[in-house]
C-alpha cells in the first residue's frame, strides 16, 4: 500500500476501535488480570479467499506493539474450513479489546474477495472485466476496493473526481447527452475520460456521436447489448450495468459473451456476505 493508503487504513482502524471501546472494555478489565497472557488462532470456518490479514494485524499493532501476530496465509490465498490464517499471542486484555474490530474487517474483506473471485472465474476466457461500483460501505471504500482487486476483479472509479460519468439525472439536468458531453469537454481537462449512461440504442448512437470514451448500457437485454457492440464497432468502451448475477438470465458470463468490455457489479460490495472466521484461544 502507498503511504496515503496506510494513513487511511490507520484512520479507519482507529475510528473503529474508538467506536467499539467507548470508555473502556468493562467486561475484560473487570475479569482478566492486567498481566494475563494468551495465545490464539484466526481460523476459517468456511472456504473462501483470504483478504485483510495485514489490516487485522495492524489492529493489534495499534493497540499494543508487544502483541505477536504471525501470518500463516496471505491475502488472495484460497482457504478451506479449518485452515489457520494467523496466530496471535500477548496481553489477554488487549487481544480481547481488538478481537471484534479485527474480525469485522477481516470477515468483510474476505467476503468481498471471495465473491469477486467467483465473478472473475465466471468471465474467464472472455474479453470482459468485472468491476466494482461506488456502492461501498461508507468510510470503508479503500478496504472494499482493495478486497475486490484481491479477489481478481477490477476497480471502477474510486470517487467522484476520477471520471466524468454522465448518468440519467445529469442528462436531464444538462439538457441532453450532446450538451452534457460538450459542456464537460469544455470545462474539464483533456486527461479525464467521459462516460455516458444510456438506456436505448438511440441514446448509444447519440453518446458515440458526442465523443464519449465509455458508454454504460443500463439494464439492456442481452440482444440489445450484442447490437450495441456491433453499432459501436470499437469506437468506445462498453460497460454493462444493472442486475448482474452469477447465474440466471442476466448471468455475468452471458453478459460477457455479448462482447462488452466492462461489467459493473454493485453486489460485490453492497450485498457482501462476511466470510465466517473466528479467533479461538488455545
């Protein structure tokens, strides 16, 4: 991670610890001797893809630098039920105080990475790449998007300053696709790409004529996507979006086979199932 990312992660962890500890862990401090030591293991209770193990370690580094945290499996590795991800030993009080925050982050990130890996495998052999969206947990975007990358998918824009993405409400407020694109080109740096969301093939043609770099095909049928690929003829990148799933009529594989370049999946981060991981004392 870059220095900025490290600072951001530390801020996330400190905020989480402050939220969880409040004025102190009254249970731990009233039942566990101050000098008590303990050892434990982080263990997977289901199969998946590990992500966030360094973040988990950092929780305890910030709490107590004397705690020993030994990583057994790195981010991106696939695990089975019963696999040990890391070992930990040190102050029983401080390990207990960091337990929930460390597990919350590790479980969420591993859940995202596991889901991303399934989507990445589903489009293997096609030219499409699966990307995330901004539908992340507020305050956790850097971790959510890192987890998507760890699972084998890709990141869309990180925030509103990365890309001009003209959606339906922008189009209405600006007075049409052509006007919105022309105004954006006039007001912004040439270095920023312009993406336009369209709901019909007529709008697609208008976006192409306006000079969009990327066109988002919103909730189009598979047949419409295939036709959109033919109409575009490589003049712009095409992104499919809306109700993408692993299986079913709008499966990510079926969409990839239409010839689109990008498939955005909000479910990677907004509907994630946390991976079941526990900290067991030994």
